[in-house]
C-alpha cells in the first residue's frame, strides 16, 4: 500500500518567515509533485521532480523553491512567506517506470500565513 | 500549456439518480485522463482513468467517456449514494512529462 506522508497537517506562520513543507513516500517512487489547492481553482502544480536532484517548475512556481536530496523526500520551501500563500498544500508521488500514471497523494498541509 | 475546464462547479442530486460531470481540454496531445475523488478532509484518490485509445471505460457504478475530436470527457455516476458526496477533479496529461493539469473541481452532494 502506497504511503505518502506530509510533516504537518496544520501550520501557522508569520509573514516573512521561511517555511519548510516536507513530503515522504515509502514506495521508491521516482516522480514527486507539489500542488496547492484553493477553492474554485482546483489543484495547481507548483514544482515537480522526476528523480533525485532534479526539479522542474510547474504552473505557479513564483515564491517557492524545492529540494530533492533523497529519493523518498521532496521538500517545498517558502523563502519568505506571504499571506497569499495561505493554502492547502498537497504532495503526490508516482512510479516512473510502471504502466500506470496514477499519482498518490499525501494528506495535505493547511498553511496559514498571518 | 494544457487548459482543463470542468463543469458544473456544484451538483446536487437525489439518492439513486445519476450524476454527470464534464471536462474539456485544449491540448490535442493529451492522452491520459484521470478522475480523482476527494472526500471532506481527505486526500484525493483516483477512482477511474481513461487513455486516448479508448472511448469509454466502466467500473461498477462509475464510467468515463472520452470524445477526442471534441476534446471533452465526462464522468458518469449511476445510482448515486450518500457516500458519493465529495469533490471530484478531472485532469489531463500529455507526454513527455505526463504531469497532470487539473480542472477546478465539482462538489457533488447526494441528498438521501
């Protein structure tokens, strides 16, 4: 059973703080993704990574960076948090080499920036 | 890039009735179309998917249809039950990266 975990379910930070959101998957998946989910906007891709040390910008990368030092871990970094980054953040992973393109999601981190 | 539109944004049906959610996409190279269900407070989970070489796929009470020419695909839920109440997201994906482009979601309420 695929397990994707995220470090926090709820997080409250202040404007200007550096914020780290961690995602870990235990199924040796090569591909990992970070989305933000906002009402009426669906899931929007922030960054993704196809392998260790690799990263690609998604549709809304501004204000974010990522780190993929180990295969199982993909971190999303908000260098200087702003109130418009208050959102639900979802991590997902996928095996690159299988026939399925299914992405498996973590439980989400609800971030509030005050 | 790909643009996926999803309608309606909210849908209420009586238990036992059918529900249909429609999505359109813009990139003719898209070839994989998953549907995710997200129950309140839970993570999105894949419920059904379809590839562009197939026109229809069924799994018990749910089905997905794809019209490549018109670039739209639909989710059909028959004999709806209260546990079908959730937000449903469609997505489109294309090679080489196969990243997902999601629709904006449909909140389905099944009234007992």
